[in-house]
C-alpha cells in the first residue's frame, strides 16, 4: 500500500511561510516552532452532485491543506491551514475550522484512513473532500480502479458515525435526510 500525494503549486508553501509560519528570527521559543507536514489537496463537491450520486466524480481541486507540526520532534499537530487553489495564489493560509478540536479529529481520521489502506493491496491518492452544503469534510483515499474509502472528520453531520469508513454510496445514503432538508426542501 502506498499513499500518493500530488505536488501543490510551488508558491503555496512560500505564501504559507510568509503569512503563517514564524520567521527564522522570530522570538517564538524553539519548542514552539512550527513546521509543515506534506500538504493534502482539498477537493470540493456539491450537494447536487451528492444527490445525483456523482459526489467524487464532480469534486474539483480548490486548495491545499497544510498540517502545522510542533513539539520537540515536530510530531504533534498544532493546527491546520489552507491555501486556496486560484491561478495566481495571493492570499495567505487561513484556518479551516474555528473548532479547536479539528486538528486532533483530523489526526484521528488520517490514522483511520492509513490503517484501512494498510489492509488492502492498492495504492491511493490521499485527498480531502469538502461538501459545504452538508457540513462535510472527509479524508478521501482515491484509487482509479477500486472503491474510494471516505473517512469523515469531526464535526461531521450527526447521521455519520464518528471515525467510520464509508463508500461513496453509503455516505450518500447516510446523508440522504440532510440532502432532502437542505437541497430538495422535503
């Protein structure tokens, strides 16, 4: 099993360094210096694509999620920031979630995805999937030949069992009541 990552635009990390990471001459204590992990691409999809069972096929690359690591060995998730994928990137990274539990929940979802991926003989692209209309963020393991497992990240819609794996079909069916409420208007 291999988790593949595609490369972000070269200027994305530079924007992150300029706007989010402490400068080399910063007064920040060495124990609190931040470093970045490998970024994950963020794909957005729509409630319409979800309703029509085209959730993953309609997902489009919209940004890059950087994990900021801290601690003596840079092994603790400190925070998560996003750099938008727009032609010429000019905006600094901004927090993905105001929920301070998000970095830990993201770590749990990633670990669940890695554990699942280790049990199969396939190679996956590691992605993040976001569907704003249903308040969904999930770790997405993409494989062109096999099904793509999805691992919702807290806070997920209440009808999704926390820290569970879903197929695209199972996720769509679990979210059907929310789709009706927010998109089809009952």
